[in-house]
C-alpha cells in the first residue's frame, strides 16, 4: 500500500523525523573527509558495539522491521516482498511458529510466502561466515525464505533482462551496470538506498577486517580486499547511485534507532547521508551519470539548527540554489560549488515549510 507520509502529515510529526543520535556520538568527525573520515567512523561504531549472536536477530526484527509505513499493520517489513504501491502478495506475522508467527523453522518450501528467515544482504561466504559480521542486524535483514535462496550469492546490481522476478519486482538476471557483466540480484527502487547504506556500513564497521576476507577473489564478491575503498569500483559506483536516488526514509531512521537500542552502534550513513559522497568518489563518466535520474534531497529534514546539506547525484553541476517560502517569496540565494561544500546556513530560520530549487530540481523541507 502507498506510503502514508505526505507533506502535511510530515509537518504534524516533525519531531519523529529526526534521528535520535546520542549527544557527542560523532565527536571528532568535524573537518574530516575521505578515508580519514571512514576510519574515524569505524572507531566510533565499533567501540561499545555488542555482538548479540545469530539467534538474537529474531528479537531485533520485532522492533527494527515492523511495517508501520505501508500497510501499517504490524507485520514484517520484508524489502524483497513489500509492494509500496499496492497490496503485498503475502505478509508475515513476526515471531516463531510456536507463538503464532511465520519465522522459518525446519520445514521450508520452495515457494514465496511460506516463511521468513535471516538474509545476509552481503552474502556471508564473502567473509568466511564469521562473527560478528554474520550477526549484525545493520545489514542482516529479514526476508522471504525462497527469495533468499534464489538470491544465492549474487551481488546487488541492475538488469534489463531478468531471468526471474519476485512478486514485488525484485529481479535476478545479467548485469547491465558499467563494470560488471555477471548475474546480479536487483531489489526494487524503493529500497535501493536502504541497501546501499547497509553495504557502506559494512565496509566501514569492518574496515580493520577487510583484508582478511580472502573470498574477495571470487568474481561475484564486490569486496576488493582493500582497507580504504572496501569494494570494487563498479560496486562503489552502484552504491553511490542508489544512495543518491533513494534518500534516507523515516523507516531507515526508525530501524537505525531500534538496532542501536540493541547493538549499541549506529549506521552513520543514515544519520549523515552526506558522508557517503564525502568518503567515496564515483568514476562513472559524465555520459553515464547523466543517464541516471538525478534525485536531490536535503538533510536533515526537518532542519533544527539552521543548517542543511544537499545530497544526491550530480552535485558537481549545481552552483546555485534558491530557497522560497510556500507563498513563493524568495528567501535566500546560495552560490557555491556544492560538490565540495554541500552545507547551507539558512538566513531565515522561522518555522515552516520551504522549497529549495536548483536549475532543474526542487525539494521541500521543514524548519522546526
């Protein structure tokens, strides 16, 4: 079913749209960029984090992956089966069969809609099936058992000739993304940014272990064996594209908060999506980038401290933005190279809804 978040509703619940980042959590990141920032984030999200074990994921999902955004009926939110624009083909009750739920047990079937299990969005064979990676809810997600099995160990990617498609449009097929031609697994557009930020979390959280994952020689494995970049360049290009096209959602913020309550660490690219492009750089050509649908977003939204950031593909082409009130009055014009400096200091910090416009795009934001 369609998301129930509309602008008017957002105005009414602005307090819930702000990530619950503990004071001082990201101390020491100011002024950092590139791999220096990534290494600092590794220290922050590693210190104090808890490995709760594989079995604990079931309990985590009961708070981190509840559908409060589409059907809004308390069922499991499975990114491989959720239909954002209509009724889901099937739904899962969270919990074990013994407690009336649809959690997978010993009896599973090769059809969609039978039970849900734990899907390592980055296949666990790529890092030796070792803890704490295999137990990390930030990228180990609930999914339909059969879709999970059909995914096998394929990397995420994009395809125009799928060999198999799920009930919600997730695909398996040959890659048509520049730099890789093998078989891939493509989620629907609604969740591409979610999964990209999960995967960028992985190479940040486990930066100090990346060189020990010898399976990066496997052609299907996007890991490249380096400490800094983390993934092969084609996969970095894909993650940057997806993160830009599908900005952070309320669902991601809520999930991040729920996992933090359990694991005691956060996904920094949900709290600060601008850090994605501050750390990694795309090598796609101008022609390739121009073929993508550019998606501009602002963060945080709502704005609380008079500062906002621009996020999205094509920032290198934006040198001026204008900010208007909802009655069409020009409030502020900002001229700068947004590729190098994506922060805007608002002159008018009056509460309300505003429109930020570039030459080709516009986006609404709230000042709280």
